[in-house]
C-alpha cells in the first residue's frame, strides 16, 4: 500500500490497526486512487480552459468524502462541491483549504457557520440573500455566494423569468461577494437534448443582465457529468463532474466522449458452505428453493450495507471467476448464493462490484437488478463497510 493510501483512514475509521488487517470485516470497498486521478485529469483535459469543481456530496458518491477531497486538493481542483453544510464543515476540520461550494438549500440560522468555516453559499432567493448579507454584516465579514437560477428543475433557485429582481437585489448587498451564478440541468443524460438546450438558452438570457449593465460577469457554471460529455457550449467558466469523476457514466444514452474507469470495487468473502436438499427453501419468506441438490454459500453482506433487498433472486456475484446467482431474500447482514455443484471454500473472495478473472459485475448491473440508477447504488453503500484506499493517487496520465 502506498504512502498516500496509508494516509487515508477507513471512512469511518476502522477499529482495527494495520496489524489486525486480516480480521477487518471481510465485506469492504476498495477505492483506486489512481483511477480517480486519471478520471479527474481526463475531465480537466476535456473541458479546458474551464475550471473543474469535483462534486463530493453523499460521502463522495460512496467513495469517502475526506480521502477523495484530499486527493482532489492534491490534484489542484479549483473548487469542491458538497450538498450540505455538515459536509463542508467536516472538510474544513480535516484541513481542506480548497474553496468549497455548498450546493443545497440553506436555513437562515446556518449562515454564521458558513462564514465561520469559510464556505461558499448557494443563494437561492432574495430573502436568503438578505439573510446572508445581514449575518455577514453582524460578523463584520463578507460572504461569498453563488446565485442559483432555476431554469427547469423546480427545486431550489429563483425562476429564470424572475431572475432580474434577484440579480438587482444582489447588487445592493454590501456584505456579499457574488462570486458565481449557476443552474442545473434536469435532462442532460436523456437521449433528446431539446429540454437541455432550452434550459441553456434560459440561463444565457439571465446572464445578459450583466452585459446590459456593463457589469463584470460572475463565474458561471451549469454543466454536470452528462453535459460535460455532450454539451461543450455549457462549460462556461466551471464544470461540476459528479458520477463521471468516479468512473461511471450518467446513463446509457450519453456518448462516452471522456474515457473514465470505475474507481470502486466492492468485495466480500464466503463465510459458510452447506448442501441444500431439493425443495428446501432458502431465507426469509421462502421465496426460492432448489430443484435439485445444490451447494449454498453464505456471504456476510446485506441490505444493512446497502446491498439492496430489491435485488433478491436477481443479483449475481463472482466467485473464483464465475458468475453465480444470489438466491432467497437478501437479509440485513447476509445473503446466500447458489453455486450449483461447483466448489467454493470459506475465505474465497466474492465480488459484488468489480472484476474477477474474465468476468465483471458493474454498478449498472446492480442498478438494473434493483430497478434504480447507479447513483443510488453507490451512495447507499453504508459507512459500516470499510473503505480501503489503494494506489498513489498519481494516475497513468501523470506517468505512474
């Protein structure tokens, strides 16, 4: 394990020491720092000269908030994006100095904490802008904000058709620095880009406010992962890669114009083996039973770890380089796998996401089995699953 990888603790920190690594929980996630580094560099090259804001919300899409932030800072990320105040505070407490934008909605009483920890706020209404201005004045400081424009999400932000009053109000704030202005695509990962181009036109019309008044344009950003891949006209000054940074494409419909590879592998081990007779049901609810004598192995992972119960009797795993079906209902902490009349032994590695031999199971596979999206699979891997960091975080692009 590299010096850089050793610096990164499990997230959360494991109770086991290095000497105890062999007894750490067999279910674990492996994060390839070199893959993350290569993905970041590939995105940066694609969008240059635009800047890059890696999005680290939801525990960095399951990859570990603090370790990924440290790596992105070392790689020279221009900005970091998180969803909630607590994520930003944790990064500051862990020594991250890169500018951090908290993208989500805010509550007025939170504003002083944003200012205390030097976090950039997303101002999403005139009222919130005024709250920020007043809090900054009371503390004798200047708040750094990015104005949020709603061009079609109906989530947070001022509607594009009401934005002029919002921007006018921002000019009157004496304790606010409007560093940026941004919006968000609703359908950039869809086959049809009509709605995305409409949103882009709406955002560009809002930006004309500054040109009409001969005012300098704040930092503009709108492009998420899908837009990075297919809408270069939306790059503006800054892009916000989320799932793409982690080596997963937003949807099957988007062109793969940036070469990335998955950074996350999820593995466990066989902990029990038994022969099950024909007609003897397996697991809760007796939803599955073998038609013939078969060998069943138990794997210590379940929906309590984020391995969705909805995948019961659909999922597959890799053992000794072969695919085998998960059978019976997935339990909170364990699940069973039917290996037929083949061999497996206690301690054998079980791949849940990743490759083994010539076979691979992807996060997209799990999403299909759970009838959801890859985003939900990654962000639901529980923090009780240890994260192990491998590689030096330099990547092939830097001549590893």
